[in-house]
C-alpha cells in the first residue's frame, strides 16, 4: 500500500513540474512580438535547410 502512495505522490510531483515548465515557456513566447516570432521562424528554416544566405 505504501508503494502506491509513493508512486502517486511522485506522479503528482511530475505533473506539477511539467505544468511549471509549460507555463514558463508560455510566458517566454508571450513576450515576443509578431516580428520577433517571424524572424525566429525564418532563422530556424534557414538553419534547417542549410541556407547560409541572409534573406
């Protein structure tokens, strides 16, 4: 019976930690302007395709 309690508490702690990480990432994204998001996406696309030319 104790094992199930420990596993349940560990699961609850994991869910809480995941929620904290998701909230932190959401706040980071919310601080970006649309132009910053667009530039980041374009930069990631250039990196993924291996295109070194500035567009």
